[in-house]
């Protein structure tokens, strides 16, 4: 921590938040709000004089609320930067009648009640997201009585109680009587591996953390009897099994089974736990003076705004999705942004440090290169076809299209470096004025034609987005998930690229079923492009219905890169639908669409004819 | 380039038995020869390995290929490999297309060998159809601001910031709380070393 504070090339901005991020790899523009501390960070010597005179007492968050702090405070003794700050929510304010005592106490005059938040603009090449995780709050789990029974604590509270810099200066005591508990029960997997709580994942750190805790107790207080109630002990890392064995050898009793109920003896404030030992099926009541809930970790609850600013997606558990689980585990799907630590998945210190070094190394590659190439899949504009409708700039998830202005004759301007190539603008442009490099209309149509060239009745034309559905299809392959051979994929970068005319063209060419598939809304790799896919498909369903074509023949599915099994299921279901489409139905569809096309053409001719004399005038 | 006559090369990969165990790659190669504009077809055991790539480079020179289709695995794995390969042979890397006959064919239709072979033919034909329409593209190059931002000053953020700074880069470390340290600063000892967390 100290090294960060004194490193000449690190500018530490503590008590600061990211307000806005724009730009792209190599060229991010970041706005940071440096919140007012009301104490001059560079002048404060952490002498503690101000604290003595502050009359406000509030729970100390750092000590997990087990002790108190003042309204002017330092977060922890070893804080970096080593400077105090005023918690304005609780401060009585700089009113001589009310308070202002700290001002008088501070000899160096570091306190400034008029300090304002400061906005700092940064030009950044690459970003590492290391925002960490939250610790699970077990209040909702009634069976364990956390917050009802004082001697039921969490593993985080345990840390503070056994720590020399903690509220009890390392004397491990029960909250109720401040005496050393003789019997301690640890309950594992609290808030982890529970379908009931919707938290299926293993939090990764809690088994080893409890093993560590039992060893600390055995070391400091050999007379204390520890029991650990668990589902499995996952001691998979280097040196972990050793620690587990040491813990067992020190006399810790490991019992396979999670208590169904915990209740308090109102007199002694000790706890009773009823547990089925799953190794022999016997239910027993265990007594303990103190219960430690080994709580899991969870994604940060305040992560959403930053996630949106950086266009990052999360997986089903809420941790951020990496670019590739095996080959690019540190890269985010947004180029130039990397992950370090628990933001990506629960990790212990060693794994966090490992990933942090990996992220730094990945970021260094870009910084050292000094330049990056942008894949040539961006949108390009043909001004001759543009009618200034403005839809392209409205739908662009990256705000990469500067809007058109008919009055001044300014055409929409596509900022190449900001365009990510989702193709939503091209699909939404009714004038075909925008084309996607490497995913042109002609290229897409040629694929549709080719799929339907031989035995069209047996084919399913399926559009799949590069990041999720197509990757889900690949995962189905890797997992050898079997499905019918009739499905043929057309890869687009995003489902937002799938133009209405592609779908209609496929039906015109005799497709019995068309599938559009993309990322789940929360996973969209192009921020919000997938919502345009949904709208467009809904519009198409209406159009098909109006024309007397069964809308069910156009299917829309969200399949993530992690859903190989689901990919197989969807494909089997779609193939069943295909078998129900008859040749007559397809023929009829082709006739209907031909008629519609003729009508549209006639309308267009009429419209143009009507415009002609006006233009002449 | 627009007026140039299309000369497409198709390279069908066995991927050992990954593809050839299910799909009759010889039949797929034969079928590829019948497709319009295809002037060279080569079957390989492992197209992505050096000998396979050399075959592609050789064929580009020998047959003056101006489009290349590789029927093998997913583009997510080897599109960059083959783009680079054809670029080394002097072709624009965007004149390359892939038919995914492994992840989306041989591996998912293992019990239907004939149908899988049929589908592999379709997939090659689809790729060739797209290849006809491909155009050379130039990748834009943009400069990089040589400054890193680390968001979050827990143990991970601290490590990343120090590594980057030690490597000579300017780093901004933004932390929401008044002090860096994160969750780790609230721990007493840490496993497996059982030493102090701060």
C-alpha cells in the first residue's frame, strides 16, 4: 500500500469516483470526481488532534461496526493516503454554535469546510477494472439468526475480533459478555452454493479462510474447541491440503452437514445448532458459545453504472464476463479494458495478485506498442443515398455517428475509431445508405442464397451473433452436444446487423424457418444493440402476420456463449418446428412476398412520379 | 481488383480425426472442385500447422488465388491464423473466409456421418458464396495514449498499478474509499502463508 503512495509514476486518486468514460482503446476520455475530504490531503499529518475534540460518534465501518469512530476520521491506521477526512453526513458542521471544534484543534489548519468536489479529466490508453466484490450479508438467512443472536457473527467480523488492530486489540471475545468463547462453530457456504438463494456459485475463499481461522484460534487459544460444519472442504490450491491437515491435527472437528436451525439459550446467550451429519444420517444438537458464519462473496451491488460506462457484460452470477474463459481470461470483451481480482470471479489474495500482474502485462502490450489497429468491420456511409432521417445516429449504441442536419446539408458522420461494427445503423437505415465493411448486404444475401440453393425445405437459416450465439454453437461443439444437421448459421458481429430484408429474402427464397439469435440483454457486447434486434423482429412478426404468414416461422432466441447445452436444445426445438412447415405453405409465402414486392415497387414509382413535377418547379 | 476474375482456393481440413472421423473430407474436397470460381482444392490433415499453411501459400502462388476458403474449425480460433497466413502470401487478409465444419458440423452430428458430410458440403458452398463477395479492407491504425487507469485500489488494483508503473508507464489509480487497501486491509492474516494482510 505504501509503495503506491510513494511511486513517482502512480497518481493516487482516493475518495474518487468515475463519472464518465468515452472513447475507445488507446484513447479513452475519463472524467473522475474527486470528492471533497474537507481535510487537505497533502498537509494532514494524521496527528489525531482533531479526532480528540470531535463530539460525533458513529459505527466504524472498517471495524465492521464492532467499534466506533468520530465524524472526522481516518479509515484505517495504515491508510494510504495517510490523511483524515470529514464524514459530512454525520458532521455537525462548521457552525460556531453547533461545533467547529476540529478547526480549532488542527494546528496546521488543514481543515477546510468550503472544500468542493473536483472534476478531473484524464486521457487514458488502457483501463484495468479491479473494483473487487461485496461480502454476503447473511441477515436474510433466518435459520442462522444473524442479527437476532449477538454471538452469531460473520467471518469478516471474526477477522476484526482476532486482529491486533481490531476493536478488542486482538483479544478474541464474545460480543455479549466479552469473554473468550470455549466452543466455536463455523458454518460454511453461507450465501454460496445455494439454489434457494439464487447463488449457485462457490465463493472459492471461504473453506480456506475458515481453516485459517481455526489455525489462528488453535495457535492463540489452544483450549478453544472448534467445529466446522461443511458441505465439502475445497482445499484445492497449492499448500491448501497441508493447512487443512494441520487444522484437523490441531483437533478441529469437521462435520459434514449444514445446520438446519440455530437458536439461542436466553440465559447464557450460547447457541444450539441442529445438524444432520450426512456421513451417517444422524441428527444431533451441538452447543457453541459463538457461531461464525463463513460468508461468501458477491458482485458489487454498485457496479452497474461503471459497467455501463465501460460497456462490460456480466455472466449469470453477476461477475464480469471475460473475453474468453480459457484463452483471454484477463481481457474484457471491450478492447483495451482488462480485469484484475474479484470483479471477474471470487478469488483469494494469491489469485487476485496473479490476475493483477497478468492484467498489467496485457495492458503493457498496448501501451508499449503505442498504436493499435482497428478491425475493418466498421460502418461506412454513402451520402448520395442518405435522406437525413437521423435514425443511424439515434440507434448507434456508441454515439459514433454525428447526426445529420438537413438544413446545412451535413450528412451523418461515422467516427471510424468509435464504431464497433455492430451493424445496427446499417440494418435500421431504410435507404441502404450505410454498409458494413466485411458484412455487406451482398455478402449476407449470398450466404442466404447459398444455404437455400439445395433442398431449401430442409434448411433452417440461422443468424448468430459472433460473441454469444455463435460462440454458444461452438461450445455445443466442444461439449459434443448433438443436434439435427438442418441448421446452418450465418455469423454476424451482432444480431443488430440482421436487416429486415435479410429475413424477408430468406422467406422469398423458400426458407421454412428463420432464426435470429443474439446475446441475452444483459450480455449484449454492443451495449444495447440487441434491443434493436428485438424491436425489429417484433416489427417483422407484425408484418408477417399482416401478410398472412405464420409469424412463428421467424424465431428469436437469446443464447449466451456459455450456453452450449441450450444451443442444442434450441436447435432441436427449431428443427421440430421446421418439420411442421409444409411445402404448400412455403410456396404460398413466396407468392405473398412477391405480390408485396410488386405493390411496393408500384408505390415507389408513383411516389417518384409525384415528386418529379415538384422538383421541376 | 473489382474486374479481376475470381480464383478461389478451398482448403479442407481433416483436423486429425476431429473432422475426418465424422465427415468424409475427401468427398467434401471433390464437391468443392465443382463449385464455380474454385480453381484449387487441397485436403490437409492439419491445415493450421505449418505444413498446412505452407500448402495455402503455395497454392496462392501457383494458382494466383485471390480468395481463400478454409473448411476447418471455428473462426474464433483460427481466423487470425489464416488471415496472417494469406497476408504473408501477399493477399489482403480480408479475402479469407472460413467454413466451420468442426464445432458446427463434425462434433455435433457424430452419429449422422452422411448427413454431416452433406452439411459440410453446404457449409463450404456458403463460405465460397460469401468469399466471392469479399472485398479487400484496410485496417485503421490509431495512436495509444501511454497512460493507464486502474479502477479500484484493493489488492488487485494495487498490484496492477505497481506493475504498470514499474514497467515505466504513467498510472492513475482511482479508489472510491478514502484509503486504498480494499477488503484485504480488513483481514487479519491471510492463507496459505498465515502472515499479516497489510
